[in-house]
C-alpha cells in the first residue's frame, strides 16, 4: 500500500536509502562517476535486502528441512526447549518480557500437553537480580507453576553459555534419566546448527521447529516494496547469524 511505502520512507532506513539515491543520481548528472557508483550501489544494496524477497528466501532455506516434522513429531522421553525466549524485567506482573522466539515456549508446552513426551527440559542463559546471576529458566518455571500449565516432569539446565552448553548439559541429564530420545524445540532457522551440536553429543534427537518466518512470509506474499523495509535486514541478520554460527561451531569441532 502507498501509505506503507510513505511510512517506510520516513524511517531512518528509508531516509538513508532515499538520500543515497539522490546523491547517486545527482552525482551521475554531474559526471562524478565514482560518487555516483558509490551512492547508487549502496542504495541498490539496501533495496535488494529490504525491498525484495531475498532475505525471506534465505531464511526459508534454513527452515524448509524441518517443516514436515513440526506437524507430526513422534513420541519421546522428553521435550528439550532451547533458551533465548525471554528477558528479565523488574517491572510487570510476570517479571519477564517475551522475545520474538517465544513460540518455542508454546510449542514445547503443546508437545507435552498432547502427550508427545512426559517431561520438559528448559534451556536458557542467565539474568541478574540484585547483582546475583540466576538461571532465566526459573522465570518460566514460576509462570508455568502459577498458571498450572502442562509441563510434565520439569527440569532446568541452569545457566548455559550457548547452544553447545545446552547440548552438553542435556547429554548429562539424558544419561542420568536413561532417556532414549528427545524432541528438540527451537526456532526452525536455528535447528540446523542446534540439531548438529546435540547429535555430536551422542543424543538421539527429533528436531521440532517453530517460527517458520521465511516460509510463512513467502506464502503470505507482499515482500516486494518500493522503499526498503527493516524486516528484510532482520531476516538477513537471522540467516547470517546461523550461517556464521554453523561454520564457527564446525571450526571448533562442536558439530
């Protein structure tokens, strides 16, 4: 819609793109070819990322392998939900703010509710309360308990540094509980790396994705714009984070 394009033009990204476009065109008319190529080249790059489906395609390429299994996962001994779903706040009723990846929480709870596993394992990092580090999974547990949500037997992995740390702590718990198979819940675009690092720890994993942002976006359409939109850059950041993370983990021998 025209109103959406005008609104995007008033955002910092749209303004920067428009200024670069004007500088490039003005320089071209004056014969300043170097400045023209620089301005138009940068404007074109911003447009390709923010005004075309490119970033959605890239994100969808990571998500696609996990689309089918998300609909009908098998039963397992436990659901393991990776962290990164919320942030601590001293304000508000629940003392946490849900992040864009919070669908992991809903997916994990739903898997337990429908009987796919009798136990739920919460990953996560930490938050600070009065200068003391505490596992942020305890914030979710307090919410689950107060709302009487379907968690089955509930376990916390504690304060994990990264996905590999979550994998190692899960492996220790699997050995302790004598579990055979787990359902690994995470954002679909993250599962490529997460599944690999969990399997590296010798775990039998069924990856269950959520937040199919790229695939859902492509199906909905509307990724072509006149003015670059921020969502394309958010998608590109997600994709590049996972791609760089994959090679970093591989370089360190974690996958």
